[in-house]
């Protein structure tokens, strides 16, 4: 009986340690979810560096969804990708 109560106490204590991490992760995912990959004037928002870019973006600039850094859609045989300018 004592072992069972110790196990229950351990599970409860472990749950209290994990909960704050889960809330922090939710905030980061909410921010990423708010960002939408789209063209805005002559540049693109919310791009993923190294990912393929659409034909409309060839030669244009885009800003990374996580870091906000500037990238350019460049030819990387045989496809176009978001690469550092």
C-alpha cells in the first residue's frame, strides 16, 4: 500500500513539473500559427529558409517566420529555394 501512495505522489509531482513547459510551448506555437505564408507587395512573409519558393517569388525577397531574417528566392538547380541574399 505504501508503494502505491509513493507512486501516486511521484506522478503528481512530475505533472507539476511538466505543466509550465507546456504553457510556454503553447505560446510559441500560437505565434507561429498567426504567421501566414503570403505575398505582401514586392516581398513574401513567413517563409521557411531553404524551402522551395513559388514561381511568383522568383528573384524576390522574403522574411523568415521564426527569425524575421531576409532571404531571397534563388535558383538552386533544378528548383528555386529561399536562400540567404
